[in-house]
C-alpha cells in the first residue's frame, strides 16, 4: 500500500522495453545472410549448406529451458522470448511449408537439440552478460569444437573477420562489406527490429576463456526480430503525459531500434524528440561519471530533462539514472519521484534504489522480485498506469477522510469547550460524543477511503514529494464548513429553549420565550417552542425572567390557542412549564435537537468530503460506491433509532422529536450541501496550506 501511494506522486517512469512496452512475442521477419536480405518466407530459398548453418546457429546457442510448446499450429513460448523467436525461425527453415504441431517432438529444432544435447561431452555455455551484450555456446563436432555466438548486431559483427558467401563458402570481409552490413543493421533498426548477429567459429581445442572464444568469428547472418508494441501502450503513454509523468525507455537494444519503438509508443513525439532525447549507455556513462566512477550530478542535470530513450544500457546505467533523478535539484523542475521496471538479477540495485520498483511477474527473476516493491503479474505497462491511478486514489482517500474528520473535530471541540466555559457543561453528553466519534472515525473511514480510482485522476499533475497533506482547498472547506455548523449549532443552543422558573409559594411560575419560539413548522406546531436544555443558572444570569406563562389550553378561551391552517394549536401545553430543565440531568427536546442537527450535518458533510479539489458536483460517481451509500444510509437510520426508539434514546440522553422538529433537523443537516456551492466561490488562495 505504501508503494502504491508513492506511485501516485511519481514524476518519472524508467521502463524496460521488452515485455513491458511490447508484447514480448518475438518473431523473425527478416534475415540478412550471404550478402542478401530475405523475408522469413523467402529465407527457405537459401542454399542448403547456408540454411543448415543458420538453423544450427539459431538452435544450439540457446538455453535448454527455452521451448516452443502448445497444441496445434500456434506455439506457446516458454523461456527467453528472443530465443523462442529463433527456434520458430529454425522450424520454418527446417521444414518449409509444413504445418507444425508444437505439441510434437517432430520439430526441426528438437532434432538439432537431440544431436547436440545439453549434457554432451565438451559442451560449455558462455552466458549472456549486459556488458558483452552476447552469449556463446561451445559444442564438440567430431574431432573439433564449434563455438556459436549471438548478440547485439554491431558488437558481434565487430568480432567477425569472415562471413559466409551465398554459396556457403567462407570469405574474408572487406571494409566495403562491413560498411554494407552496418547499413543493414541501421535499416533494420529504423524499422524497429531488434537486430541480432549470429556467428560461428571452429577450433581444434576446447577454448575456456570467453574472450579467446569470441574472436575471429565467421558471420552467419543478421536476424531482424519484430517485437510488436502492445496495442494499449500508446494510449497508456498518453495518459502518463496528461498525468505529468515522463516515461523514459531504458533498453539494451540498439539506439535506432529503441528510438523507433519509442516513436511507436509515443515516448518520442514532436515535442520530446529533441537533441539529447536519445542516448546510448556508453555515452551516458562517459558524460555523467567522474574519474572515480561516481555520479557527477552537475553534468547529469544537463542531460536528464530532455532524456527519453537510453539504448545499449547496462544495469549500472539504470541505477545511475535513478540515483541522479532522485538527487537532482534542477531549477524549475520538481523533485523527482522515480519508478523503475526490471526483470533481471542485475536490475535489483536499480529496483531497490527507486522510490517504487516494479518487477515482472512472468519474466522476472526471484532476485528482481525480492528487490521490488510491486510485482506486475502480466508484465504490462498499462498495469503501471493503473498503479498510478490507485496511488493517487489512496492519497486522495486519505485526504477526504482528513478533511471530514478535522471538520468534525473543529466543530465538536468548539461546542464542547464553549459549552463547558459558558454554560458550565457541554451540550453533548459523553455517550453522544462516543457516537459522534464512531461516525467520525470508523464509519467515515470506510465510507471515504473506499472510493475507486477514476481516469480523472490522470488529468492532474503529480503532487510534489515535499507537499503538505492539507491543501489550501481542504483547509478552506474545513474552516468554512466548521464555521457554518457552529453558527447553526450556536443558534440552536442559545436562541431556542424558553426559560421557565418553577412556581413557589412566593411567586408564580414565569417563562421567558426565546427568539425562535414563535416559529410555526410545516405541520402546524412550533418546533422550537421547547423548554431550555441549558443549565438554569446560566439562563437566570443572562436573561431577565419576565412575564407569566401563557394560560393553559382551554378551547372556550380563544386567548389560549390559535388556528393554523384550520388546526387548533395551543399557545402552550398546560404541563409545559413543569418540564423545565432546572439543573436536572433529564433529557430535553432542546438538546436532542442540537445533537440531532449536529449529527445530521456530519452525515451529509460526508458527501461534500468526497471532493477535495474544489469540484462543483459532489455527487459524481456516488452511485458506484455502494459501501459509501450503505454507510451513509445506515448511519442515518441508526440516528433515527437513537432518537425515537424508547429505551435506546434514554441511554443516549435523548427524547423523541415531533414531525416538525425532524423536518427542521433534516433541513439544517442538508444545508451543508447547498452552502458548499457558495464556499466553492471563495478563493482557496486566501487560506494557508499546500498548493
């Protein structure tokens, strides 16, 4: 959850290419062999000797765990996808025109593996390394040894001094031929093809040193492998741009291949394709590394703002890139929050260093997974964008809850403190405050922290990593809503509740009506015509008790009643003045109204708290959050039960309310919704908080 939240503020994603931005469904589409370029369908026309050499070079120098499986004519790749593409080419060249059953052992590549088994005497594999960008395999062939090499085209080609001719003979390569081969490599790269060079060497001895093994090679072929960009990736990259996130491709591919793929993905466009946007790992290291090999931050800061693609990179380059981005303080740029993807063991340092490390669930090694924060189960870049949405959603949900909780806190604290200081006791009892806390903490956290992410989260810039949690808009909402609630509650506490003095032998019972006592409700009653719930001592000290209680209701005496909408309404119930609070702890309608309105305002303010960015429509998407609706409606029903259910209301220090009192309570509670529209017009900039 922590990594997901951090991902919400990510400003940079350093992504691998293969399998993340592309499908990792490698397929050979072009072959340059014997001085001629072939499509894969035409490569079967190669001379038999040359075709056999090409098939063996493709199959022998692969890992045993790489296989083509499945039922029918569509293979399922297992192991390294690039090698699977080579095995599929070997099948196509070894049995041209034949429908292949990939569940069968009768496949051309498997026949070659049986001829040169993994446990063959004299066999040795020189494993791939990111520095060499190639791998080699030595096998025994009769009395001699053959060393097969494959890897980055321009690097392996530099180790070759001979090549096969169209007839299958071996000739020394001239500078003109090397220049022609380099043009083919560039052409393949411009077509976004991953280009490999296959080479071979025959020795009489079992060479053990990798440098000795990989020299004086004979070039067999250049292989152009297509790895299609995932259909959904360009849209996901565009989403990242809208979200203020820069996607940087870090790949081991040729620079031109990487740039071509980046253009297909949308990483490079008319805006970002500027000088310095594409760089190779070697040049990058030379520019940003000091004499001691450590990062030169000054030089790094000159490069990274425009950098979008790094080709022929090593894990060290990726680690250096992450470190430099995190440490950068370039003027005009926010502090960078960096996410990194990786699948290899050598990617572990960069994954560990990044603010959020993403390991590939399908292709990733256990070391990479252990070093990461998040494992992408489908190896798809779109899943990273979803993580951004969820991260921003988690952060916003926390802010929603804080906005609601702090508003309640401000109101409750002021009411309790003013009540204790002015009235000598709080208008809300301890058990009522416990109910408010339950609404405020448990229920509200479930309601407001369960909002699902929406695409609108991607239409704003990421929060800076040093940004405060409370924004100016949140503080505005908290202060203004708390102020509104305090005005309403203050009016109910001090402007409602008639003051009655019990009769004694010396003086008759007298009552002083309050400002709202004469208000007539919707059902003909006077909802605020209730005895005071305030301590009698306060009322006597503040208000002069004058005037007698209205006479008891008498239908014959028109002075004791009035007619409202055809209904006879008593001016005062005959037992009214006997229901004074008078310092007793019995429940009253006065303070029940105060408690009820306070709770209802909090319940409906939960709806306002769903929005923290000054949105107009606080109801948008509310129908999709069933838990929110259930909690709000459930809390409302529970509040009605606390007031009206006999026994339960006594436990909470409440008494039943009339229909008019409920209507007034609901109107006052709902008032927080329309008043929120007016608060939106107040500029947030006049309040403290983060921007």
